[in-house]
């Protein structure tokens, strides 16, 4: 398998707010990132067009794993698990919660939540695309997509999570980027922005599933389909790791 992964930091209001990163494990064992990995149109993003661009990129570059920072499914109304959102969100201590179909907490996140799920819908409607599973990717698929949660991945790396975009200066982003680079021996561009740095972290569990030097960890219950909706499903992070490379 090609030891590379694409990471996407989803946003619903502007194309310019969507982060993208390609992370590759080179034959010499070095981790290298390309940011941004993709170029976007201007204006407000549309889920099917974003899915088309991601799909084209994956097929053109031989990418087999795509990590997206955003929910891919709703809460199962029949679930007796604790918490207002999905079981996976409870386990990773996600700040936002995906409720039953058409609901989200806080309510201001509903638009973003719906957009993210629509992106997953559009990707999974593409030929030979599947959701990543703990048992591995089935044969016959071009690539798999997975929901990631960078906040939990930062913590798994033994690092403080990157502050939110509104409160993170460019100097802070550079500091967090340096810490991440030092922890993993990962090459990151000096000029990386907040969204693309989160996309790098979103790519890391996907890279682990693609055979990278890290170990991915799935949180939650297996996804179920009911009334044309995906419910529950996994959020992927990393198992706690020590420094890789140098």
C-alpha cells in the first residue's frame, strides 16, 4: 500500500477555511507533509463539489486513506449510551455533539455538522470508496475515508491541542507546528496556517491505517444504516506514541 494519507479540516462557510494536507512516509523513514495539498475555488463550499475534488486528488495521487475532521454520522435514536451525542464523541470528549438526525449541540454547529455528513455521503457514493474499519480495508476499494478528531490526536501525541483558529496567532500556529515536527520528525512548511496544520493532524490516523509508523485507534460503535442515514460510527485518533524519527 502507498504509505500516504490526505487530511481535510472541514469548514462550511468559506472554501478558504478548509485545510488540506498530504502526509507521506518516505522509503527512508522520514515523514513529509505537503500543505496545502489542494487548491480550492472561492466562495461558499458545496459538499458534492468538495467530494469531487477530494476523489479526483486521491485517484490522481494514489491515496488510499483520507482523514476528515468532521462528523460522518448522526446519533442513533435507539442508543442507550451516555452522553448527548454519539458514543464516539463521548469517548474522545468532543466539544461538539452530533445529535439525532437534524440536531447538533451546540445548535450553532448544525450547519457545519450537516455539511460534514453531506461530504461523507458524497464521497461514499463514489465508486470503490468505503469507510475505514478496524479490521482493515476490504479488497477492491480505491480508498477509505475516516472521521478524525485532531484535539484527541494532539493529546495522544503528548502535546497540547492547537487552540481554536479565532484565538491562535500565526506565532502560536508556528510554535505548535514546531512541536509536532519535533515529536514525529515530520517535515512541515514554515508558513503553514491553522487550517492546514489541523489537516496534517487529521491525516495522521489515516496514515497509520495506510501503514505509517503510528498506531490508529477507533473509538465508538460500528456504524449502522437506518432510514437512509448513517448512525454512530467510529472516530479515529492515535494510540499514545513517543517520538518518531528525528
